[in-house]
C-alpha cells in the first residue's frame, strides 16, 4: 500500500484496503485480549499480596472485561468461513398465503433492510416484483458490509407468520410463508466455468412494478437461467440493459460457485452422517406469531423473543448469533 502506484488500479487497491481492514478486525482484538490477560495476571498478583477490597474489586472488573472480549472474539471466529467476509445478495420469495404472503415477504424485506441500516451497511435494490394487491412476489437486495454473508446465512429457509389478517374482512387468523435465500457477492477473481452461449438462456423484459408510472417503457430487465442446474437470477434496478446483464452475470456466477461449495459440504456431511440443506426455501426455520400470543421462535435453536414488532424492525442479532453458535456446535460435534 505504500507503493507510489498503489492507487493506479482503483478496484485492486480498494480490494487490498478491504482485506487489510478485515485482517485488522481479527488481529486487533487478539492483541487487545492478550494485553487484557497480561493486565489481569498483574492485578491478581497485587491482590494476592495486598487483598484489600479495592484490589479484589479491580480483579473482578478485569475478569468481566476479559470475559466480554473473549466472547466477542469467539463470535468473530464464527464468521471465518471462506465466503463469510463477502457482501450478500438476499432474495425474498412469497410462498403460500395469498395476499398475506405477499405482504409478509415485503415485511421480511424491510426487516433485513432495517437490520442492515442499524449495522451501518449499505443496501442496494437489485430486483423487485410487486404483487397485484399488496406486498411483493419476490425481491433481491444487495447488502454491503463486513461479513454480511456470514451474518445472513443464518436466515436461509422458510419464515412463517401467524396473525389476524388485515386483508380478511372477517378478521380471521392467517398463516403465511415466505422463503429467504442468500448468495455471496464474490470478487471478480473467483473463477467458475460457465458457457454463456450454450448453458445460459437470457430473457429480456420490461422492468417495473404492478403497473402505472412504475412500468418501464423499455426492455432493460435481464433474467438469466443456467439450464444445467435450472438456476435463475434476474436484475432490473438499472436503466441500462448492459448494466443489468453485468450484475445478473455476476449474481449467477456467485450462485453457481455457492452451489458447488454446498455440494461438496453436503458430501462431507453425508460421510459424517449429518444432514445438510441445499437450495432455496427448505424447512421452516422461524415462526413469527402475532396472535393470539406474541413471540418469535427459531425452530433450529429454540431461541424465543417476546416482541415480534421489535424483531420485524430489524432487531435480529440475537437470532443470528444463536444460529451461528448452534452451527459451530454441530460442526464441532
């Protein structure tokens, strides 16, 4: 980075700056942890020689600080997977439940956008397909931030909502489903062999929402289908067809790379006698109950929160951390 021509290649230079930041985020807390441990040892020696109430209290305070640092570092180690550091594409798909499901998908999309906002991450809309009456049929956003994929991989699966339906004139209770999938936004230097002419079908269509002024008059949106795996991605956030195609190709390449990685992980898991979920949707991972009780429960970890409104406003860190700890326990079993 001290080289005079370092910034001649802006993209490469920024990549190295990001790499340095990520390395520093690991090394700095390690150094601080070691310093805190050394300080605690000195304080314990003082307290042993002079066991006054003040010295003992200082030792207890130092121990609590060390425990907090250790816990934070332990959590950081859960985000050390090969793809965890990358930005993430988060896709939301409405499932069973009619208009309620479309509304539910929009609520989940907002939840992740709010979570990212609180984290200080950047959110970019990639694709959005609005439903006819309310909510969305599907959407994809790009969340940019350190370890964004590592955090969001905890959200993959089906999310279930139970509430008194605002779309039912009789006000009956309705169960709705929406599925979440995530894909890492990989660097351009990640190579995977794709025959764009033979294996990929490209469809061009008009970008826009349910109708009216939101409909684009030009065919700029791009949908790519990888025929051998039936993997589909699409992008319509840019007015330029060329830009949408470039983003869609990057998304498809990342998706195929992720699928190959998951396939290999599944083979390893099968040899160990473990289950491994691959693909979009899958089992119901979390229940959001708004009536008659009010709570959110993760089906994998058992973690329960008593305020669904707070969770739906982006307060999902506890669920993310709980899942990562649960996953680490499974891998170490």
